[in-house]
């Protein structure tokens, strides 16, 4: 998902994107939605959150070793 889409989702949750990284912003959104703020933490390629909207990006970010 592109950063502008993430910012838009954040704004819809009344979260100010400011200078947050994509990973930080997604974790804020996850927490606001009442979910685990676990984005980019699936280092072993496993995750039980099958319905997560961030799933594809999460695996890619974890493989790149982005800070979580």
C-alpha cells in the first residue's frame, strides 16, 4: 500500500501522520482499531491474522528488516 493511502487511513482514525514512518503509522492505526500493533514483525513469514489489511506489506517489510 502506498504511503498516501496509509496517511488517508490514519486521518480517518483521527491520527495525525506528521513525520511518522510508514511502519510507525500503520502500528498506530492497528492499535486504534483494537488490533495487535505488530506490523513488520513476521520475520519468520508466519502470522495468524489472516484478515489483516496490512498482511502483504507486513511480510515484505519484515523481509526487508524494517524496524518494527
